């Protein structure tokens, strides 16, 4: 999705290049193609024919998709426990700025919960 959000619209070849530019071990073209087809089936991408191929566009915004993926991950891995997910994420080294940002997020959540 990041390759599509960053370069929309993109072909499979362009998405493959973007994905592989950040990896040591390259991903096969077919892997990217299948993933893009699955994302289209889920309604996250649309495609338009261009020549002999297609160009893909996102139909879901980055923040909406990230929130949905995080909720799915929270349910699947942490039995739906937000606290367990956050505990795992902040168990490593945090920068002082990140700690302050997390405090603001928790304060805002407390305000909404009241």
C-alpha cells in the first residue's frame, strides 16, 4: 500500500521497484502482483487498464488503512487488548519526544473516555 500511496497511480513494475528499493532480499514480481490483486479484492485498490497492463490507485486513505490494520493486528495477536499491544510497542527504547507524544495521546484518550 505504501508504494501505491507514495506513487499513485502505479503499475505492478513500479510498485515492485519501490518495494525492492527498501529490501536486501528482493520480492518477486508475482508476489507484488498477487498482493495488489488481493488488495483490489478487499476494496483497498482500484485499477485502470493502461496498454497491456494496469495502473493501481488507493481507494482507502493511509490513516484509515493503518487504523484498520492495527485493529486487526490487536485482535489477532493481542486478543483485542490495546494495553498489551502498547506495552509491547513501548517496551523498547523510546526517544524523549516519543514519550511526550505518547503522553499527549493518552491524555486525549482519557478526555474522550470521561
